[in-house]
């Protein structure tokens, strides 16, 4: 993308190398403080009303809340999440470089902030972290990871399942949620929207060509090109004969070609 190339030339020196390493480290620190004080995460959430009251740190600190809960104990979930950020960060920085990863993450934060202020809800970094995973899946679709270090799954299938779940929520949730989802994932569409559209067009072309090839392959292998309407001889049965198209548009061998 040319506009990103121009930005990188002007601002690339300001990029933070290994950005997600720092984010992962602060997630680990925040979890420790949370275990000391269960209300600590409440001071980090992106709450628009509290930001308006002067708690501007919330514009950044929400990205330091680890995704925990579910079936795993909190400390195991937090450890997996920190490792996830390191793994995703290393892969994306290798594919993009520091500047583009910084820009992608910043755009995701801006989208999340816009969603929070438009709909007045407290936000975590869930959608932002989802956009990181979808970006990783674009670059490394066949990388195999182990869920909970047990179940081997390719990244692309996890991305499809995650996308299907978000789409299901998009279809049946409120309009506020739909708009928030779009705003929060705007960074992914900015970076990959054109590429996804072009891929879809290419797949449609390939499918059309494949269908045409299959139709042609289903035709008889030895279908004559010419067949005399008078005697029935064909270019296959009598390869030594010559055939012409008469004024009526039908095929004739030279012997039965109508004369003027």
C-alpha cells in the first residue's frame, strides 16, 4: 500500500520495536496487581464517561487487561494470553516490520476508542486482540498451534471459527454492537480489505474457469468437426475427404457440395 510506504518513510524511525512484548509485559504486571486487588481492572477499562472526567489513562490502559476466565484457572489463562501476545507479535513483526505493526495496533486502538465513545460502553481490548489474530492468520494460515498445548489446530481454521462466531453475533446482536464491531476491526479492513476483495474476485474467476473446463471435459472425446448432410461422411470416418460449408450454412463433402 503506497500510503503506508510514504508514512513509513516519514515516521518509520519513531516505531517501537517489539511493541507487543511491552504490551505482554504490562498484561502480566496488571494480572499480578489484579490478584492483589480484584478491583484493579476496573481502573484500566476504557470507560468514556470516566475519561471525560479526566481519567485519560484509560485511553491506553485497557490494552493491559489480559483475557482470562472460562475453563482455565486465572493464572493459567493469563500465562497463555501473555505467551499468545509474544507469539503473535513476533510473527507479525517478522512479516511487517515494526512500523506497520505499530500502525496496525494504533489504528485498532483508535477504532476501539471511537466505538466506546459512540456507544458509551466500557471496552476491553478483546476486539483489538482479535484483529491481531486475524492478521496473523493472513500471513501464516498453515501454522499449527496447540490449544492448551494439547490439541493441534491450524491457525486458519481457528480464524474461520472465530470469524464465524463474530459474524453470528453481528447478525443477531444490537445495532450498537454491529457498529462497535466494525469500528474495532477497522484496522484489519484497512490493511487487508482490498486484498480480500481481490482474492474473492480471483476465486470467482478460477471457479468459472473450472466449471467451463469440466463442461468441456464432459463432451465426447471424438466428436466430428464436419459431417456431410448428404452422405453422412465425417472428417473422422473419412479423414482423406475435404469438407466445405455451403451457402445454407451446412457442411458438405466436396462430392456433394452444391454448385452454382
